[in-house]
């Protein structure tokens, strides 16, 4: 960025000298030297990042850098992208990340930079929402397989700790209502189910496959 700003200033400085010479030959007119100064200052300000660039619009195709980089973007496509990848809005994700941050904070060591809490949370939520394997999901988030396993375990522990009142088995009247509803679906003595999760069941030898 500094190199680009320097080249731009050099080009504008050359242009300014040419315009000044032309103005001196043509006589009084617009103060082109002052205009060049303004252009140079504006370009330097933009180059230093003091003025934000234009926000990408939804009809512009985003140059992807993987889900982690895309989820860090802030533009008109962010809302739909979050719902597509995490099945939640950016606001809900930020609330979850802030609630889990104290439990997922890691110390900086001499050997590596720790994963940030929001990156840990977004990786686990993405894996749960997409159902991808550790091998495929870890690559697009730039973490190792062991780190992915630890991340899932830590986020699960944080989830049960922070939202203990939200995740619980039904009890009392609620339990009776749920039991009756599942019994009506020919699932007796059942009062809970997990949606969109594949559970492996090992079929016994010589057992009919239709039962499984």
C-alpha cells in the first residue's frame, strides 16, 4: 500500500509540473497546482486507509478466500452467506462468539499464534451445519485436524455451560406431552431426537437389513 501510494504521488507530482508549465504559458486561469495538491492528498489519505473504500454491493461477485475469510467480510451479501454456511444470522453468531470468548481464549506462546475464539466458534458451527468431515472442513479454515477435534469438544463444553437453561431434557408436563407425541409416531418411550445428524449403527451378522 505504501509503495502504491508513493508511485501515485510521483506520477501526480510529474503531472503537476506539466500542468503548471502549461498554465504559465497560457496565462491566468484555474489554479491547477492547488487542484493537483488536493488530488495528491486525497490519494495519500485513501492509500493510508484513513478513508474507507466503497462497500461492495450484492451484485458484485466476491473474490473468495475460503469460508473463514468470507465470513469476516461485511457487505450486502453477509446476511445470506451466514445463513447459508452457519444457518444463523450474523447477529446471533456474534452473540454466541461473545458469550463463548472467555471460555475459549488461548494464551500466546513462543511457538504459534493461538486460534481466535470467533474462528473456533465459526469452525465448529460450520462443521455442525454442513456435516463435513474433519479432513475437508479443517483445510478451508486453516487449522489442523487435532485442533479441530479440540475445538469441537471445547465449544460443546462452552455451549452446555453458557446455555444450560436452553439445552435440557423435558420434565414434568412437558415430558408427558413429548412422550405422547412420539408415541403417536410409533416411537414409544422417546422424548428427544436429533435433527440432521447421521448416526452409524452396526448391523449384526445374519440380521435382516430392512430393520436397519
